[in-house]
C-alpha cells in the first residue's frame, strides 16, 4: 500500500485521497482447479455414507495416472474404519506412494498429523479448515491477512498481506466431474490441480447466503475466493480506526470555521470532502463499512443543528419552559396522590414507583408473521436466529436446535415448519426424554396388532403421521444407543417397519431435532453416535438462555401480563428487577412466575405488582417433579384406587403402553421413598387424598417395588459400580424426571 504522509495544505487533500490502492493478484493465481464433487447420488451408488475408503484410493490413482498436478481431498480421516481395515490399508498405501495428495486436518502444530486412527501423515501435505482463514460477515468472505494455510492458499503464488473482502457467489459453482466419473475414467485433468469435495446435505459444512438463499460448501467458497483474487475482484478491509481517522480529517474544515463564523459554507465543504472520500474508497477498492456510511450523515446532521440553533432558539426556550411547568405539575399531583393513598400503596410508591403506567406490550417485529407466538425485542439475538431459520427453512435439510430447557426450541421448530415448503403438511412433535427405550420405538414407528401384550390393534407411528411434513424430536440426547442405530437407518433410507411387522414403509419427513445437552460431550462419553450427530446436524441453531437477553424479558413479560390481566400496573423498577433474575427455567419459568404474581396481587386486592408476588425464592429441596405425563398417570392411578387392573385401565385411558405406566409408578415410589423414612409414609404420599379400598394390597405392592429397587442398588454397590453407572445400567428405563430422586436414594442406601 502507498505510504501516506501528512499534507498540511488542504488544497492537496483531494489529490492524495485518490492515491489509495488495494492489493491486487491479477497475475499471481493459478489456473482454476478441476472440481470433483461427492454428492448424494455418489454415496448411494457406492454403498452409503461414509464411503468405503477404497473408492478414494481408486479415484486418486486414476487422477494421478491422467496427469493431475496436485490433488486436494477436502475431507479428514482421523479415525480408522474398523469394518473395512483392508480398505484403510489400501488408501494409506496410495497416500504414501502418491506425493501429490493433500488432506484436510484440524491442526498443524507438529511435523505430522494422525490419520486413520494411529497412522501418521506429513503435515506439509495437509491444509486447515475454511474457518481458519475466512469469516462470513455481511454477505462477504473476510480473508484474514497472514492466516494459516487453507485450501485457497494453495492457489496463491504469494501470501495475503492484507485482510480482503470477497462477495459471496449468487449461485453454486458447477463441478467438472462427479466421484463416480473419476472412478470410472479419471477425467481430463492433465496439468491441472484437482479438488475433491463433499456436497451432501446433512454431512457437509455449508454457508447459507441470506441474499440468494443458496447453501455453499466451504470447498466451493475457497475455490471462489481464489478465482476472485485472480480476477482482482476483491476489496481491502480497513480497521475502524482507519475509517474513523479519514472521517475526522474530512471534518477538520468544519471544526476550524465553526469556531469563527456562523456561515454554513464550512459544513457544505465538509460534505463535499466526504463525497470525495467515498468515491476515492470505491476507486481504491476499500471495503466501505457501515461506520463510514453512517458517518456520512454527520455533516448533514451538523447543518440541521446549526439551522436550529440560528432560527429556533426562541422556540426552544418556549418548549423548555412549558416542559418545566408540566414536570412541576406532575410532581405536585404525585405528592397529593401520596397523601390520599393507603399505607400499602404508599410503600409501593416509595420503593417501586418509577413512571407507573398501564401495561402496554412491546410491539413484536413483524418481519415474520409466522413468529407471532415468539416474543423478542428488536435488538434481540432471536431476530438474527429467526432470519437464519427463515433461510434454512427453504432448504430441506435437517436442523439441530440447541439451548437450555424452556428457551422455546419447539416454538422455533414450528416456525421453521411454517416457513418451509412443507407448511401444509403435519408438524409432529415427540419428547424422546419422556419415553423409555421400549416405548420410543413403537411411538415413532408404530406397531402391528398382536406385536406385544396389549397391542390389540394396529397403530401408526409418528413417522407415518408426519409423512410429507416435519417431525420434531425433542431431547434427542436422551435416547439410547440401540435406538439411535434404528433412527439412523430411517434417516438414511427413508423407510422402516412397524414393530411386529414385515412390510417396509417409505416416508418423506424433514427432521428437526433439539436437545439441552452437549452432544459433543455425549459422543466423547460414548452415549451418542457420531454418525447420527452428523446426520442430524445439517444446520444448527443455538437459542441463548433468557438471562443472556434481558431485553426480551420485558417483551415476554408484558405480553404475558397483557394476556392474563391488562388492568394491572407495573413500574420501570419492577421491569429492571425482573431483568436481574437468573431465570434458570427460561421462558417457561417466567410464564409460571407471571401467572403466580397476578394471582397473588388479586388475593391482596392490589392493582399493581410487587417483586414478592413472583415468589422467586429458593425452591424446597424435595419439590415434586414437573412433568405433564407423570402427573396425569399419578392422578389416574389414584382415581382407579391402585387396583390390580389399574395399570391397564390407565394405559387405555391415556393411550400409552402398560410399561410406561409401570415405569412412572415405580418412579413415583422412588421419589417419595427418597424423601421418607418408612414405607407407610410412601403409601400416604402416593395415595394423596384418595384412600384405596384395599390399602394392604397396595402396601404389599409398594414393598415389592422398594425391595426390588434397593436390591438392584445393593447389587451395583457390591459390584463397586459408581452411582451414575448404577443409574444408567440398572435403571435405564426409568423416566428422566426421576433421576435426581434415584441418585438421592442410591446415596441413601450407600450410607445405610
């Protein structure tokens, strides 16, 4: 870049401003590489994803035999393929014998990297992921200056010394060959570089353009970046301080003359210099940031300010006098109202009276009418999340929604469904954490009549119900490894058989999964399949907890209050207090607390809310678990007086399996026994206000359940198993809401 020196003569300002230049690589990039894509059809034809590594070896050998200069395989192979070790050996032998092969890796800190489990590969023949050198901002790729080498850097003959901005493409690049064609013939690649990359929804990494709605693989974007640098169609990114310094220099004439004259010529001169600077930046190919564009309005604002100062001073004085009089009248009215109010209202006004007003809900941004039941502030992170979700909804790829319990993951899933092409088809939701391992398969896939005891007629599963639409799998991290294998098969092939049936059923379903757990941690703990994670994680959306977006607390609270009782009054101090609360239960906890506060205020016959109405103190140590199905089963068992046929009757009444009712009954017994010292007390708490006719029979059943639970725990303790192992291995079908009670009971048995 040209060295710019300070020019004291302002007449030369325009001259040196036009000398700004940008890094250009018109003659330094290689010829466009040959693009070989691995698409969904390739994967299906060659045996499904992940591909047998012998196919990569064959493709690499064919390309080398046809004269390819360098071959870049935009895939990493950290783990061994235990099912096909001979293919791994063939692939590794090919890499060793062909020196022109380059692989993707996650890090380059040593002279060699680990591939295929325990084998080593030279680090100089590896390149880093897209994210190591590029970021996406405002529909542009920002190429970092001096960044570590990625795929794109192999196509530059000199390193990037400045940060560049490259506009995203408007349509996908056209690959030269598919992997199948290369395996069959090798293609015309003599003297050319070749890039082999994956373009498979649900497996590849994508960047979705908000402008065009297209999803681009990272390999495509790196090739696109190389082409743009070769053509000189790039912009140099300046730091904000550089833009700010240029702005301040353009405003110096205004600052100089404003102290000595009331003429507006200086302001108009500053505008002219601003325009000249803007043109100069474009000629020099500088990426003009939002800061510069917004700052261009500053001289106009200054002109408006000078005009107001010169011609409206009298009007300003009048307005200030009137406003002062109104403020004094309001203070007097407030003092008079304080003398007439009762003691309780006076205490409220002293502690929480800051512009007390009727509750008017904040307007919901109407960018997406389908988000009418999702409340958020205009500057909320949810606005960005919804914008991304709107783009993702147009592409029929799986979506993984992450976030704590109660943040509204199902609401976001419904929004994606309503914005997708499947909006006219069903949206089916299922909570995987509320069903045990034996039930979830029959719930999702259905069952044939006679498949098991109690299956008196055929029942279609959730996959069939959602055919053509969307299936929302909530708490996917709670599923067992054996079920994950069956789910992966359905997602790959789009077909399944009902429990007890042999007929193959084909469906077209979009999967949206959600969890509050870290799936990466579960994968490391061998509790979640890595291949299922990649299948579900076509695009991930993370909803921040409510405590990290305090502006949304006011919006959600005012909407809820307006819906429940719009006559109640609130204060700014109350809203500030609500924003300071942790809200560990997120939106679900805020909704319950608001309903509780309205009830407490009505019981006290007050027309305003106080912080104590929300009752946000510490929860009692033995609070009953909150689960709609658990409560329904307990109340139904009480209504049926825990008779011998009560479990079957409750299962029929709630349309669930008998095993589900049995597991929830066992969970309630564990819950009450973990709090009690005697089985008689467990019986009383289990029955509640309903006294069964044959209480002795119920006591015997409770004793049998407790003895069985304690025996399992003692066996685990005798085998020197940890508390977590006892829970996971010996009580795997217990509903998750009773896990805390079970852990307390395990510790209780250990201490006895």
